C-alpha cells in the first residue's frame, strides 16, 4: 500500500482495477485548483465497498488513491482520444464532466507538467497492473481483468439522455474471449437493470491496452450508473438499501466471467 494506490493480492485468476477511485489532490497542487475541483465530484465513489465481495473470490484488487482530476489513469499517456468525434475527458482534464473549470486562471498543466504527472502518478499504477497480471499468469494460463467504473447517469455534455444502468465494454469483443463476454451478458440480462454491451463505453485504455485474449488476458470494463448504488448529489453518500439490489448482479457478472476463464484454464490443462 502507498500514497498512489492500494493493492491487495489474491491468487485467483481475477484482478479488479478501480482507476478512478481516488480522491487525493496532492498538497503541492491544491492551490492550482478551483473550489469546484476540490469536491472531486467525478470520482467513481464507493466502488471499493461495492466490490468487496471480490475478496471472497480470491481476487487481486488495485484501487487508485489520486484523483482523476490530477491524471486520468484510464487514458493513453499520449492523450490520444479513445472515442474520436465524441466529447471526452483528457489525460489531465481541465473541466469537470459538466464543463466547469478545474483550474484557476493560468494554472492548467503545461506539457512538461503533464509528462511529470505521467511519470509520477500514471506509470506506477500501470506498472502495478502489469506486474500483477504477470504474477497471476505465472499461475493461470488465462486471467480476468475487470476494470470497475461508475458515472452519473445523466451528463448531457458527454452523452444523450440517461445511460443504461450497466455499460459493458470489451472494445466490440476484442478484449475478451467470446465465452467470457457471453457469461457477463447473461448475468446482466438475468438482473432487473438496463444494460448494454459496447455502447457509449466500449472500454478505456486499461481494457484496450491489457486485454489480449490470445495471450490469456481477458479484460472487461463495467461502467455503472451511480444511481444504482449511491446518491449522485453531494456529499455522494453510499445507499446500502439501493446498493443491495445491484451488488448481487455485479457479483454474478464477475463470477460468470471468472467461471468462463476457469473453463479456458481447464481446457488449456487438458
């Protein structure tokens, strides 16, 4: 454990990554940010609590501590757009999801500062993901990387209308074997929530970069509407009575994908 991310190791062929869990803005940077930015409203709140079940599955869990307002760990280090032609947020965002300024006048990071943040904050998280995947693949031919996200259900600047409750991304089937994706979709369809596969969110950089089913890494991103488990208004409280409906569905999705990966491992051993 360190100031950049938390890491809990398990031995199952499963890793849960939560790259937007962090709320920390380093003291050396805080004076550059607006009051709105300091609320870190666009955090993927409480996902460590929602995914606590993963420990019982033997998962390895990695969760960011630094806010996405400092650097977005799910963007390419060169800041190339993952969704050309659509409004997206950048590697070092300068606006909130609603278009509000994150920095005081003249304080937005320049190219040198962005490079420093990649080296200081971005690279260690990705090194940890790579190292843990290598560790797990030394034990299992196939492993599941589940990239966990959540977002406000209505954000006109980023998408039209209200999002489906559960947004599953595998870059149009390229980051996970068909059986893994199908298991996730079956579990989603069995629940009471609206869902879509490879809709507005097809998977960010982590899913696309690490997902390589031909090399035994099957990556799935789940972008959940925050309304399924928490209040979308400040102070962004976790709502246990609401969350208890969605948590079994998410667990079933992860477990189904893990079972599909276990079947691939059994085939590889056979």
